[in-house]
């Protein structure tokens, strides 16, 4: 889990309006969210019943289509 050190921005009525993070922590949050997105995409692909093909075959087919 990413350790965070947030600072909160509040208005005059003490309602939280924003959160500030040190930039390196923000970069870690973004990296974690991107990894989660990849995991979800993988899980979705695995759960589908679509036919799969080997990676090398997919690259070869893409290259052939690109040349034509």
C-alpha cells in the first residue's frame, strides 16, 4: 500500500475542498491506479469466451495488415 501524507484544503466553513499530496506520492498513486487498471483488463479478458491467439501470431497478423 502506498503511504500518503495528505494535507487538506478547507473553506471558511471547515468543509474539505481538496487534498494536497507531495508529488512523489501522487506519482505512486497514479502508478498503483494504472496497475489496477491493467489487472482489471486482464481479469476481463480472462473471463471472456473469446478465442485467444499467441502473441507472436498477433504481431505477425498486425504487420501483414499494416503492409497491405
